[in-house]
């Protein structure tokens, strides 16, 4: 018998729901921190490699809410008017994140999330053009 414990499947579902809620809370907190002050945004940009890896893993994997929050955070960081933000955008562009944003445009059920994904793709493109110009 595959499922000898009748409650094990509901327990696994509960664990997954709890995990998703915890991820959503963590991403929401990161969004608040990055939008609260210029210093916190700069500190976040200084941890860019860890941040890009983490946000890239969460995008399209946890929940629609997390995907939306990740896109919001990435957009905020890429729009920051600093050299660190320019380097951050270049690093993001070198990952799978732009491809995942295209997938968001294709499969997301939330029009606002699709719009944010399109905006972030445009921002990444514009920032990369600035890097290419002498």
C-alpha cells in the first residue's frame, strides 16, 4: 500500500502551503526593505550575486504572488540610478531570469504580473544599451 497513513497526504499539502506562505512573506519583506530607504537599496545591490541567484530560483517556482514580488524587487533594483544598479542589471541579463520573464508573459494568469514582466524586460534592455554605448 502506497499510503499507509491516511493523513500523510494532507500533512504534505499543509507543509507545502506553509512553505509557500513563508516564502511569500520573506519576499514581501525584501520588497519592503528595498523600497524603504536609499541605504537599504544600496546594501541590497552590494549582495547582488546572492540576491540574483535566490530571486532567479523563486521566479515561477513558488507561487504567482512570489513571482510578482520578485519582478517588483528586480525592477526596483534595476531602476536605481547608480553604477551598482547598472552592474546588477547586466548580471541579471546574464542569467535565466530574462527567459523566465518571457515565460511569465506567456503563462501568467495575472495581467498586472505580465505588465510588470514586460516592464522589467524593457528596463533590462535599456540598461544594457547604456552599457554598450561609449
